[in-house]
C-alpha cells in the first residue's frame, strides 16, 4: 500500500498561536458571551499530585496561583472550507471541509497568552491529513464560512479570540504580537495508523508529517527529498521509547505516529494522555519560547525595566523538570532542545549582563555628577550673596514679587527637568510611556 493511502483510525490535530490581551472583566464578559467557559480542574484522584511537580501542576492544570495559566474552553463544532489548491485540469479551487471541534485559551497574568484550536476531517486517508496540516498552519490561507471568504487568521481573530488582533498587513496599524509570533502557526499532530509500519516507514512518515511535506518525500528522490545530513539532523531529537509509536519534536511542529495509541473515546486514558498531559508540556515550552521572542524584541526599548521583568519571568516560569515520571521529562527536554530554548536563554542572559554593566556605568557617572553638584553647593559658605543678588535684580527690573519669583521658578523648572531626566532616565521613560498610553 502506498504511504499516502494509509488509514488514520484516530487523530488529534491542533494549531497553537499567541495573542496579547489582559484578561479584564470586559474581556471575560466577551469570552462568556462567545461561549467560552472557565475550566477548573479538581484533582480528586490525586493523579496530578502524584504525576507532576507542584510548580508545573499548579501552573498548567490546577491554576492555583496568580502566575498560573487560566484556561477557557469552548466547543463550537462548526465546519469551514479551506482552499487547498487549484485543480490543474479544471482551474477550480479544491477545498477541504474541516470541523473546528475545540478551542482553548491559556491566559497569563502578564497578558501574553496562547490559543489552541483542534480540528478534524471525515476522511481517513493519510494524504488528506497531509493537506489538513499544510493549510491550517498557514496564517493567511483562505477559508470559506457560510458563503463568506476570510483569511484564516482573521477568522480566528473574529470567532476564536473575540476580536483580539494577532496579525497586521502593510498599511495597517501594527500589531505588536505579530512581530514575534512567526509566519505560521505551530502544529501538534498525533496520528493512530491502522496498518503495521516498519521502523523505517514510520520514521519517514514522521519527517513528512512533521515538516508538512507531501507524503513520500522522505523516502523518495524528488526535489524536496532531504539530504542524508539534513534528515539525520532533524531526527536527532526523535523520541522512541515504546515499540508502537515514535515522536518527532521540531521547531514548528510536534508529531507522533503509531498504532493503538489513541481511542475514539474522548475520555479514554490514552487520548487524555496525548490531549492533555503531553499537550500541556508542548504548550509550556511554546510559552517559554514566545516570551523569549517578546523579550528579545522589547529589550532595547526600555532595557532596565525589560531586564527586571525578564529576570522575574525566568525565576517564576523556567522549570528544569516537570514530572515524577521518566517519559514526560524526556518529552519536555527533547522538545525544549528542538526549540533551542537553553541556547537562546544563554545568549539572552549575555545581553542582559552587558546591559547591566552599561547601566551600572551610567549610574556611576550620574552619581559622580550628583556628588559634584552637591559639593559645589555645600562649598558655598553662605546663600546671602545669592539672595542679595536676586533682590538687587528684582529692584532694578522693578517687577512685582509674583512676576519676579514666578519667572525664577519657571527658569529653575526649565533647567531642572533636563537635569532630573539625566539623573533618572528610566523613571523619565516610564512617565513618558504612561503619558502616551493615557493619551491613546
């Protein structure tokens, strides 16, 4: 049987993206009106308590403190049509009908949040799943809903994010999160294949599905077939623990292919393991990665404040282990490696250290200037000559007390503001930023 005709018995296919929004009372009301419900998990059987380290358990499952994710979910069960390709013989657009089964929002206190959208199709052939992952990861893929055409990202903004913008085109108002969200959504794909697969075939399928390449690319001789070196490089993070499935975490995708790894029952332990436990690990790593994108893009705008926020973020969220069990930690570390989180953290810390050094040098210069000014002032034995000079100037000008001393006050303010701004630059930036936000 050709690979593209293999049968997918069960699947979990999701995209993950990022959006910025403080979860205010107004936004909560919008979520409620849109059909979202706040999900709070009770650990009645102590499963989470015995499975996860407390920090991760409280952060991504039990939502117990202010730094934890707050989870909102809805099940719209709507169907939309994705434009796949033009038929070369008829020039007609081929479409793929996709059901939007589940939407999850994972919100955080600093306003940088994640969304996940689970999709499904009625077809069973693997080739259709290849088409599915190809179209749903593209931000500006065209979709049709009730006769109206949308860009996929705009459909998500309207129907999944209650109007929150996550993209901006040229000549439109810039959306900040669009600067570091990437050009494609992240993919989480779990496929339960009916047929028995040998190790080589399964590994080649991992490449094809994980890289969103046409089925058969890895084992063929086409123009898209990877070189041996590149193929080996991508496979170095492959997770192979049990004989019936393998996992390939890559930079933009996370793929598992196997046999008897999923059941149709949504409440089965097997499905919950992939749909919740392993998926939350995947989300956690993406959360760290997206925040690194954000801090890198913002660092030079207000370096001292961003530095402090970054250090607080790392101290709160950067965990070394998540679970008391072996496999979740292996999945966590291998996916983290594929995202190059630790190497980026190291480089970012080097930047922060250089900024710290620069800030200390500037502070020392400002301190020296302040000491010099203080020394000059204290070296004056008496303010009587200054006061006498001012009184003489006032008499010669023949100004009233209010006009003269008002003018002196204005001069002192004009001179003093630049001096204070120089001595306290970060405070000045903060005041200016708050004023601009107030005007907007």
